C-alpha cells in the first residue's frame, strides 16, 4: 500500500502528468483538494473508487483517510494542485505517515510559475541578463524568515516569482520600490492555464492600479524581472556553432 502525492498542475486538467493520471485511474482511494483541483482530473478515477474532497478536512482527518486505506491495503492518490515541492502540505503530511509506517511517493507536477511563464510566452532566464529564478512570497498571515524579505531578495535582480501574494500587491510594490526603479517590469498572471486566465503587464509604477482595477484578489502569480522587457540579449551558447559541448563540436571557420 502506498500514498501517492500527485501534483495535478496549475489548472488545465490536461497538464497533469501521464504518471499522475494513471495513478488517479487505478487507485481505489482518491483524496483531492476539491477547492482547487479541476473536476476533470478526478473524473479519471475508477467508478468503484472512493473519491473524497479534502476541502473541509484538517490534517488529522486527511491522515485518518490514509490510515483507513492502509488498514484495507488500498493505494491512495492524494491529488493537489501545482507541484508539491512548493507551498504544499507535503512535509507535514508525510511526517505523520512516517510515524504510522505508511509508504508514500511523490509524483511531480507543473507549477503555476511555469504555467505563468508559458502564458506570457516568456523565458525566465536570458543570457547575461538574468540566470537566477527566486520563488517566494510576501509576508502576510504566514510570515517569512527575516532574511527572506522582499527587499533582500530584490538585491539580486533575479527573476522573482511571487506566489500567494496578489492580495498584498500594495505591500509588494512598496517594498520592491526600495530597491528597484518605478519602471521595473512586472507581470501578473491570474489563473494560469485556466480558461479564464488573465494577463496584466506593467511596471512597479502602475501594476497596483491595474490589478485593483481588474479586481484580481487571488490565484495569481506576480513575476518581477528585467527579462519581461529585455529584447537586446545575446543568444545562448546552446546552439552557437562556435561552441563545443558533449554532443557537438564547434565548427571551425577558416578566414579567407
């Protein structure tokens, strides 16, 4: 018996991995985050499967479902949105399962920051412009460590992807303006990959007004980066015909 923690992706039901979908189809117990996981994802479950929403459950109740399945020797598909390595309940749940001696595995999923980049048609790293991506959140009801405050993170000028922070957009902009200029590029993607997806592009100077005018209050990714406006960047070395790597030798062009 195994509990499979499955990242269902950011919203589009087709973005669950093939492995994740197969597990949903075959597991006799499917426990999913009903407030976030699309119904089409759990519709893949077997007609005889026990399908439960964890929307109104606390951690004890979630673990209890897993323990009951363990006692019945039934695999569990624990389906949650995005990828479970980022802002999920994976660590606290698996700690409890370890205490009970219940086996578990993680199936990765597509994160909302990746879906947001896809919606923007944007590479988050560009040669000699930005080679680092920081995934973080603004401090609100859930605090962040002091050394991870936005002002400190902004010092790197890396691509900054902020989860769970759109309701704090004024605070985000205020803190970033302590480091960046008013014209620093920002994009907001609401409900990335959903049919109702919306995109707002702007700068630190005008993004707050645009977000508030659009009425965006939840389920949105904030991306702050120079790459959003940079057009004059160098090609990477990946396909440079003067660059050798393990799979291709550089072409030597002799001068006339």
